[in-house]
C-alpha cells in the first residue's frame, strides 16, 4: 500500500512504576535504557523505519515527557510528539489519535493506523515490519488486525486471543480468524489454553483504518467517537490541544480493550501471527529474557560481587558496587538516591510500594 497514508501511533504515556527506583515521575520506563544503548521509545521508533515515514509517526505521551522525547527523537517532527492533558488509559488515547490522523490525512478515512505500545523488546525488526505491512494491507477490507504472539509458557500476566481457521489473505503473514479475547487467566486456565494450542498472547498491537475504528467507536463507545471528531475538527482549526483537553476533562478512564475490542463480533477481527521475537517489559524480571545470566543464574547490570548468590537480578552502574552473601531469588536495584530489595516473585508489588511512598510527603522527592 501507499505509505503516504500509513500512520503509526506510539502510546507512551505510562510511568512504568514497576521499574522503580530507576523509573521516576520525571523519567518513565520508556525513557530508560533498560536493554542496549537506546531507550525503549527510541527502539520503538527505530523499528518502524522504513515502513512508516517519520512525518507519519505520532507519539502520544504524558505532557511532562514531551520535552525529553522531542530531544531524543529529533527525526520526528516535534508537533507529532503530543502530551495528553490527563492519563485516561488507551481508549481516549486511541480516539484522539484517530481524530488527528483523519485531520492530517486530509479527511481520508481509509488511512491506516498502526497502534504500538512503547515498552516492547523486539530484535527482528524486519520480521515485525513484514507483519505490520501485511496487516496494513489486510485491514483495507474493513477488518481490525491484532498481532498475536505464540505463547511459550502459561503466562497469567497477558491477555489471550482464541484463534480459529487460517484465512486466505495474501502476503507472507499467516492470518487467523479471531474467536474472542480472553482476560488475563489464573494459572489453571493459562495451562489449559497453552495445552489447547490455539491461543495467542494479546500483544496490544493493533492495525485498522480510521473509518473502521471510528465506526466501532460510534457503535460501542460513543464517548470515544466524540473525542475523535472533536480532535479532528480542532486540528483542522488550529486548536488541537484545546479540543483534546476539553474532551479529556469529561471522558472516563477506559482501555481500548474494554471500550471496543472485547465488544467486537469475532468475525470483525483477524489475528496476525508473529514471526518475530517479542517481550513485554513489564517488570524487572523481564531482564531475564534479555540478558544472559552468569553461572549462578544471576542477571547483572553494573558492578556486583557475591558469595553464594543465585537466581537474582542485580542492577547498578559502573560507579557503585553491589555485594551480597548467601541470598537467592532477589531483585536488587541501586540508583544514586534509592535502593530496592525484593523477592523476585514480588516484582509486581513494586507498583504497590511506589503507591505507599507517594502517601508519605517526606518521600515525595523519590517518586
């Protein structure tokens, strides 16, 4: 397809509190160099080249993160890096993006939107672009494509998509009919879905045309349709930020999954099977999938020395030495002003810890 009408929208508004103490209010997860020399947001944008033109890449983020992202991503037009006035989850974010793309494309409702989170690790960029490009061509028929990830273990941390028959869609990518979305399962259900073999993880990557998602808003989430329409007109009239702010002030916080995806008839959704490596960087434990462990199964970044230390994740820098004796299954993270120690199995509770810190005025500077 003509990439003049192909847009990518990167959703980059989250704080990533589970990566505290490195992730802070002023330095969210997507601005961290967790893996490699580039930040997560830089890696996300780099993957899109040359599939999507830089001027067609939009980044919706927290208003506080606009300046550092514009500094990092100087290949993206600064006006394409947009600060949401309030964090209202992915539903309003997608709606605002749909309105903006409609305006930028001169009202072309057949323009295709690729929706991407900003916190994935993918190394095979060419394979990702192949899947996204094939999906962009496939959704011209009015379908919505979601990118499925073949599960390699029974995860309770991801949503799932039940997949049906293989569809006759041209291109290298295999597409299957969606048979419905499933919420994050308990351990027993996750094992069952893995054994059944026809479930994919929901990656949170979607592809659709402006018309298709707008029609879905009108049918299932009229509040989001109103946001899209107001933002589109606002951008046409030079008052995009004002229009978005007015809409965000009165809209509810809701994810695109709850607002639309879980309400769609199964026949409206197709699942593109991924051929690329994928990891959702949700907590410190994700480093295990990206950094080769030492002989004691410790994943180490920075200076560390230990005696009888195993199965731990240790993160510091080249200036601060972390040491430990006779411990296992820990996460230890040091920064200039804070240190985290927790059991590996409790990584998801770091967000709870950050919430507790926020309740103590004396500790606000550490958020």
